């Protein structure tokens, strides 16, 4: 896969069945390495262990978000996540399953299109004002 930003469908199994992850997930490819942005359905995850590596959340507000390295989208990824929602922290085993057939290039943000629209309106208004001004000088 080429370097860039993508989305990919992801499902979660394991644990108590009450937790979920946002799908599709953001997928970043850089120099042959893939990283998935995994967003939990809860703000109570404070640690993930993936391939023996301890990962901390990348956010401080809202539901817990982790940047998870992914070697092969076609192979389910066993992970552990620590939740602090119970009386004491618990490390729970989960499996993330990615759907390689769902990979799509990530499009530009809707905010970008809003910004372009505002810019075009501003340029048009400026040209209109200049045209009216030029017409008055005659």
C-alpha cells in the first residue's frame, strides 16, 4: 500500500462484549509501516499492549484513542487493554479484525471544502465591489 491516509473497517471481539471500537478506523501508511487509530467506546482505557509493546492513549479527553501498529490487515490482531472502569484496573484480552477489502483513501476534511467555499465567496464579493467601484468612476 502506498504512503498516505486511509480508512479501514475494524471489529472487536473478546472481553465482556460491552466495549466496541469506532469503525472505520483511520489508517496511516508511512515507509511501509501501518498504524491504525483505534478509538474505544469508553474513556476508561489507559493502556494497550500490542505485540508486547505498551501503548498509551494519544488523547486526554473523550473516548480513549490509541495508535496501534498493524503488520498485516488480513491477520487478526490480539491485543490487551487495561480498563479503569472497575474498582481496580483490569487487563482484558481482545482481538481486532481489520477488513482489507474495506480500505479506502481518506478524503479531505469537510472543513476544507467549507473553507474553499468561504474563500470563493469572499473573492467573488471583492471582485463585485471592485467592479461597482470602477463603474462609478466613469
